[in-house]
C-alpha cells in the first residue's frame, strides 16, 4: 500500500474538504470516520418511516452554494443538484397579518414589506449587492480585505446587535420580525454582537445566492464530496473511531474535523499544557432540540404563501424571538421557542412517498438541556397552521444529549460547535486557528474560521496551511 501523506479524522463537510485540497495537491490521503456512513452534520436517513428521507442535521445550504471552495469543485458531476424554492424564506405572523417572504429579488422582497421598502433595501439589500466584494472576508480567517471600503462599510454595521439594526432601519413589526428570525440562526442573544452580522450575512445570501436544498437530501452533498475525493485517489474508512492520535498509522500531517472537546480527548498527550488549557477554555453555547416528522399532507399554513419557501421561521415578532434566544442563552426553557423549520418535500418529491411529506425543525434550548420541547414546538406550528398535528404520521426527536451521542463535536447539543461571540468569531478556537503547537497537527472543523455551516471553508483553509507548513506547497 502507498505511504500515507496525510490523515483526516472525521468525514464531515470540513474533513472531506480538507482531504480534497490535499488530494488535489497530489498527496496520499486517508479519512477515518467514526460512523458507519460519511457526512457528519450533512447527512440524511430514514428517521421516521420507510420511504421518508430526513436530513439529520443540515437541511438548507446558503453557505454551501456560496462557498468559494465548493464552487471550485465539479460537485454537479458527482450527484449534487441544488433546488431553489420560489421563496427563500417565509415568516408567518399572527391573525390576518400576511406572512413576510424573502424572495431572490431584493426589490420584490422590499416591495412586499409595506412601509419598510426603503429600510430593507438599505439594511439587507446593500449587503446583498456588496456580497461579491465581501465573500472573501466572510468566508476566511481574519485578514486584510481585498475590498477595504466595502468591508469597512459592512463591518461597521455588522458589529451591531440585530435588535439595534432592526430598530434603526425598520419600522414595521413584520420587517423587524423577518430580520430577527434570520439573525437568530446565530445562537447568540439578539441584543449582543455579532447577531447583526449573522442577520446581514444570511439575509444577503438569500438574495445573492439563494437558500437552496440539495435534491435527495443533504447526504447528496456529502456523497458528492466523497465521490470527488475518491476520484482524486483519497480513501475513506468508515466505522473507524479514532480514540487517540497514537492509534493512527504514520503520516506527515493529521487534520482533525473535531471541536476542541473531543479533539482534546484524542490529542491532549501530544499538546503542551498551555495550549490544552486554552482549548479547554473554548466556550460551547446553547443546545438544540430537533424534531423530524413524516406527514400525511403538507403543513396547513393559515397563509398559503408560506408554502412557497422551504425555510420557515416560526416564532412571531422580534420581541418574541429575542426573548426565546435570551432564554436559551441564560439557561431558561422557553415556553414559546423560536422554531426554525424546513419543508423540503414540497420542492423535492424524492424525500417522501407520493403525496406524503417530510418536515424538519429545531429550537434552541439551554446548553445540555433535557427539556422535552416537542409540545412547545408543535404548539408554535399549530399557532400558524391550525390542524398541523392531525397530519402527523410519525415523529423522531433528538435532544442535545442525542445529538452529542451521534456526534461528539456537538458538546451540550451546540450545533455551532462553539459560541459565535465576538471573541470566538475571530479567534476560533484560539488565535492560532487551524494550527496547533504540535507540528503537523491541525484542527479543520467548524470550530475554526469561518465557523458553523456546511461550506467546507474551514477544511479548505486548514489544508492550505498544512500544504504550506509541512509539504512546502504554496497556497494554491
Ligand atoms: C441539527 C443541525 C442542523 C443544522 N442545520 C444546518 C443547516 O441547515 N445549514 C447549514 O449550513 N448548517 C447546518 N448545521 C451545521 C452544520 O451541520 C455544521 O456546521 C457542519 O456539519 C460542520 O461540519 P464539520 O465537518 O466541521 O463537522 P461535522 O459535520 O461534525 O463532522 C465531523 C465528523 O467527524 C466524525 N468524528 C467525530 N469524532 C471522531 C473520531 N474520534 N474519530 C473519527 N471520526 C470522528 C463525526 O462522526 C463526523 O462525521 C446544522 C447542524 C445540526 C446538528
């Protein structure tokens, strides 16, 4: 067998991306994956009933389609097809208030936000049109921007809390709720920075690239990465949990698709105490309670236009969403949680038997919370879709502990693999980013810049550091 140049531990999107960069440079690469199947947080399974394909973790992929790295790969030739629903996002509201919708066009979206046409264009539209100048800054570790004026203009706004941005630029409850829902993906209180940055980036991406779903499920994206890696000569070994670095065969570099907790368990003997202490101080954040349903029919939204979007933000007004996120952050279980919901089978008939549907949703909960959020989540959906529960054929529930059992990276059920506060947005997991003090040992997971999401950029950057440091190959 050929000698191994580099080993990647973990076949999540970042591990696979790191392996691709190394294999493209002509190196012999082996990926060891603990689970029986690849994909990490980008996988699909029949969680409820036979014939229903559910995305276990990621479902909607604005960061995936925006990824500078994925865009450089022939993923379409390896089975990936993006589906763009007619609307990127729907946000139902109580009573007769029409749902707020985000469409690809800024003009259409703004026009529909009665009274906030101009505010939405200035707040989100301006970031969307500047996206081509900003993508390199947002998707890389901190560096001198190529377009400093655009970056500075964006940065001044992005470093403000989402609530302040919404109150400054928008005047209607509808538009404010819409922006709050987007910012709440960030799993930090909306009164703190950088919640505004998350709202602006995800909001801009809805217009710049869309919020697509992969045909057939998130697994197709991971499978496409794996298929391309194999074409390049890379090997993937599944059912291969790595408990310690000492178990690995010799190689010049090891890149770990791990968050600091499991990384320390695996590698602490190889690390100096001062660095291990720094990693041990890395902060994990709120947990997640996830539900997947098999449905007899689509969700009966009171406002039928909600069915135009795959992604639905279920949580009402800015005040309600902000309270829900504050609660989860402060260790309180919310009675009216903000629910992020995806209805993929409306746009992809491969997800469920004919006429049936899949539904995916989660809410944020306190770190490692054991609370049963199913009644509260279903209550929130019923609020905007009376009769929803009558359509349920089967449910599958994952608590924070279940999520961590499936993937030890998700400490306390933190799907962001670490809080994205200002310090950990930039110095993630330390200011060394991908490098560790041990020569040849790297971290390449979403606990490094640019952080959470299926985009492969963490793996891409980590592998470029390894290429330069260890193999003398300049950043391609
Ligand atoms: C419920 C949920 C919903 C999400 N929704 C979205 C979404 O809609 N859109 C989006 O962009 N992102 C979403 N995310 C986030 C996204 O899934 C992650 O940011 C992304 O998967 C991180 O990729 P990664 O490669 O860094 O790590 P992971 O995906 O965690 O992959 C790490 C891999 O390493 C393996 N591993 C761990 N320890 C070992 C070991 N000791 N030995 C060998 N292998 C090991 C794991 O099994 C796993 O396969 C969601 C996450 C969750 C959990």
